[in-house]
């Protein structure tokens, strides 16, 4: 979902631009199609003879998505954003710990750090 992060953009003919009616939030539709059944439905639409799959408008426009009232969509999006933030933070922490482990292993393997034997 593009939230006007850039002042100027150029759309390539390989990028499908979709605008939703006021009753549907783009973020909500994105979450619907990024996980579970929605993701499987999108994968089923993917076509192409190259290594890059394509989803064509003629197929996408037939896709039906249940859309709850806007207030519920907003609440769902808030929860999903919080989950995204938590996941990102945990992934960052894992990456940091992995880097620390690499450094410690290097210190041990080069002998810069010695481990005292257990009696």
C-alpha cells in the first residue's frame, strides 16, 4: 500500500494501481490478501511463463473479499500494525543476537578468549 511516501512517482506498466471505494481501506485489503486464505487465493491467480509471476486485472477483478464496516477495518488494521511492529522488533533482536554470537565464536576460535575448564 502506498501512503504517498514520495512526492513524485512514475508508474511502470507492470504495476497494477488499484483504488478502493470509501467502504474499503487499502490497508485492510492488503492484510486480507497477504495472509492465509487471501494469500492462497492470490497465488492461485498468479500466471506467467517466466520466473516472475503476474496477476492480471481481468483475474483480479473477479476476486471477492468480505469487507466489514469501516470501524472494524480500522481496528483490525491497528492490531495488525502492532503485530508487524512486534515482529520487526523481535527480528531485529534476533539479528543482533546472531551477530553477537558470530563475534563471540570468532573470539573463541582465534583464541582471543579462553574458556576455563570445568572441574
